[in-house]
């Protein structure tokens, strides 16, 4: 298991004693925690973290509910993994939450093992998301180093066209295309054509 | 004979029955009909004299046709009369049966000799053989023991001029019967009571029906409490699982802390304090549920309506916060007390407020308000109204909102308002509903002020 202290658990619950108890429990298990008394307070702090963060979120809260916050975070493209906790959950409520990407849905009172399992999965998911995001931003950076011509060539290469076809399409010689292609592979740090295609997919580059 | 006269009048005065054309003058005509006991016995005779003596035959035909038509009409009328006579006879029989069922008897008590005289009906009510010698004491000995003092006191009051109209129990061969008594005392010129004259009516049947109704209402109230409780379960379950979850998390945290090399004793103390306070919190919730579910008969007493409203609003407070609805109260100060069961009335308030909140859709525009108001209406009653800014009721639904099992909610039983109305009416008040001129609806109930009950 990864070191727990590199993940930050964000506890959002309107009930003060629940907040305190959860904080104690998670800290005693080695997690770093932060608490918020409402969804709005969490949004207002404009939370930023370099480490992996996941949210333990109460469903029923006055004002913005847990599920409302989940929607809002998706809208803002803040894909924090969420573990919902609820005092009185309904099946439609949990189905909706899980559909929208919640990691787990725990009914209060819950066992610490269930909580730890859910949080571990959430942290793992957070790590993956973070790694993916990092990879995308890396690729994005490399892509931005390409010249406009190289970008054109890249799009046609990943569309499966041969050098000869690309040359005809762009109205230039096959030799020139070869040079462009070599630069693209180099700048994108792609080991093979298959590698380049995967990168283009991740970057969502439109093929003609 | 009356019928005949009527017919004559009709023919003589109605222009529709004017005689056929060509008859410039008729000498006269007589129509006679005897109707008796529903049968037409009589005859119609007409005499005509034409001035110029022509077309007499044709005229006869016309007249005969006319007579046939009138006769048919008359027969129909008489038939109708026969039917209403039968109806009258039937209702007389009904009345007699009612008298028999109701068993009414009369009595008189000579206050100088203490001689009590009963009609046969009274002997029958009390189940004694006719002719049994009677006096006031003998009568009292037949009264149900618990009611003797009440009856005796009422009679003594009557002897001082008070009204004597009482309901009490009697024992007939060990069985309990209910009677109603009404009497008048005759006084001498000097004011000495001379004679009591009264009637006795056996009202056991009515009392039984009342008793059954009371039991039924109590059962319904219990059901309604369960229903209301069911509607509140969501809020209460949340409230109770909250402290339970905190207790568990705290205890588990404490176990981890105890595994440390140097456990933080201050933290452990703090954890235990929090566990105790959360436990208290949970017990409070349980207590509230219990008092809501307790099946007990109505305990009417002196009650402050504003306190009942405030207690009821506490129960729905959390629910209203979740629904982002503002529940306001506008309670008049210095209201006189009412005689009522605070649990039942509180339940009506909870029910009306929950309904009001249900009427406000999740996405409806502000204001999202429920206002509970209490005020005097005249000098004899207090009115409590619950006003919302929801979608209103609508003219058609207004007619049936109080009907049992009428509901517009997916998960509603449709009993809440029916039971609320029955509770309010059993307290001598009224519960009504109306749409607001602007948005939403208002449910109001009245309760008579203590001492001003009808």
C-alpha cells in the first residue's frame, strides 16, 4: 500500500461532531485531512493541491447538497474522487451518485474497514487521474512545440496515410514529408507509429 | 270530488281547451267525476246546444276526444295521489318503529309523597315488571353506581330550578344501558317543588355507536401518527445515524491512538467526552420518536396553542432546512388557553406544515416560505393557519382534499388531511383549505377558547 500521508482527504460534512470524529479517525490511520462545513465553503476556498486528494462527502447538507457539489465539480472539471457518506440513503440517490463517478456510497454508521477500503480506492483513482492529467499536459507541451506544418503531417500520419499520399495532399515532395515526420516523432518522443497514434488519441487530435 | 272541480276549472279557463270552431255559443256543460280511494268512479256529461243546429255530430266527437284526454290525465293524477298516500302510511309505520326502537317513556314524581309513577315504556327501559312499587330511592338504586352522585346532584339542582337534561347509565339485569332524561319541576306559588314530570329515552345504541366511532378515531389517529412518523423517518434516521457514525468513528480513532507508543491522553479524554455527548444526542432523537408513536388516548387539558406550534415546528425544522424552505411563525401574543390534546394538535400542525412543504417544488422560485400564524377570531375561537408559496390546490382538488385516501403524492396514503380534520372536529373546531389570491394555499383550523366551547 502506498504511503497514506501523501494523500489528502477532504472531509465535507455539516455535522461538526461527525467532522471531528472522521478527522480523528483518518488522522489516527495516517492520512492528512482537511475539513469543510459545507459544499459552498469548499468551493469558496478554491482548493488546489499538488498531492492526491479525495473527498469524503456527506450527501444531505443544508444549502448545496453532496450530489449538487459532485455535479458542480464535474462542471468545473475538477475530478476529485468522491466517497459519499449518508445518514439515510435511498437507492436512486446512490445510483445517481455512482453513475456520476462516485467511488463509493457508505451508509452511516460505517465500519472503519469499509471507509479505509473506499478511501484507498478513491486515492488510487485520484493517483491515476493525476498521472493521466500529468501525461496529457506533457503531451500537450510536446505537441505545442510542433510547427504548423508538422502538426498537419502528424494528423495525416495518424490517419494512416503513406508518405507519398501525404506529399500529394500537401503539394510537396515525399522527401520533405520524411523529414517532417522524423521531426514529429522526435519532438513527440514517440518510439513507433503505434505510439504516435496513441498519443494523438489522448490529445484528441482530429483526423481528416 | 276535489279532482272533478279541478278538471272543471281547467277546461273552463284554459284557452287551449276552447271549444271547436263553429260553436258560437254553448248552453252549458257539466262534468262530474267522483274519485275515491284511488279509483275513478265518475262520469263526464256535456250538454251542448248549437245556435244554428249544424254539425252536432262532429262536435260530439271532438268533445269525446277531449274528455278521453282529460280522463287519462285525471287518472294519472289520482294514481300519483295513491302513491303518496302509501308513502305517508309507510312513513307512519317507520315513525312507530322509531318510537319502539328509541323506547321513550314518561314518569312523574310526587314530591310530597315520594311516589314515583312510570309509564310502561319506562318499566321496559329499566327491565322491571310493570306495577313494581317505585320511589325516588328505588330509581337511584337502578342507576349505575358511578353515576348515582351525578344523577342525584342534577335532580337536586332541578329542584332548585335548574334545567334537568342528563345522560347517565343504568343497570338492567347486570347489563349497562344508557338513558337520556329530561324533566320539568312544578312549583307552588310559594316556590315549593310539588311534582316532577319527565321522559326517559334509551340511548344505548347511540352511545355504542359513539364509542365505536371514538375507538375508530383513536385507531386512525394512531395510523396517522405512524404515517406522519413514516414521512419523518428520513429526517429522523439521518439525525440518529449521524451521532452513531460519529461515536463509531471516535471509538475506532481511540483504538488507533491506544496503539501508539505514547498515546495522547488528552485526545482520548476529548474523544470520550464527544462519544458521551453524541450518545445523548441520539437518545434525544429516540425520545422524540417515542412520544410521536405512543398510542395513548387523547389527553385533553389546558393547552397553550403557541407552545404546541413551536414544538411541532422544531420537529420539522431540519426537514425544512434540507428543502431550503423558510418556515416562519407569526404567533399572536397573549392568546387564551384551549382545551385540547397537545399531541394530537401538534400532529395536525406537523402534518399541515409537511404538506405545505410538499407543495413547494424543489425547483420552484423564491419566496419558498411556509408561514404558521395563530390569532384570535372574535372572542370565542383561536385560528391557526399554515400558508405556503407552493403550487396551490386548484378548484377541483379543493373539493376532495379532505376525503380519505385522496392523495396527489406518489407515496402518500391520503389519510393525513382526513385524520387532521377528524381530530380538529373532535375538538369542536373546523379545518378548511383555500388557495391564496397570489401563490400557494392556506390551511386553517379553529379551536374554541377554553370555557367557550359550544
